[in-house]
């Protein structure tokens, strides 16, 4: 049982980190596109 609990917590943390990184990447790409538009 403890191993299963640890695994579930670990996967939850991993999922949250992945979501955070994807949202951050989206934000960064948006900013890059905006800067590119203003530069040209």
C-alpha cells in the first residue's frame, strides 16, 4: 500500500510539472511571436 501511495503522489507531481512546463513553453512561444512581429 505505501508503495502505491508513493507512486500516485509521484505521478501527480510529474503531471503537474509537465503541465507547468507546457504552459510556460506556450507563454514563451507567444512572447517570441509577439517580439518577432514588432521586430519586423
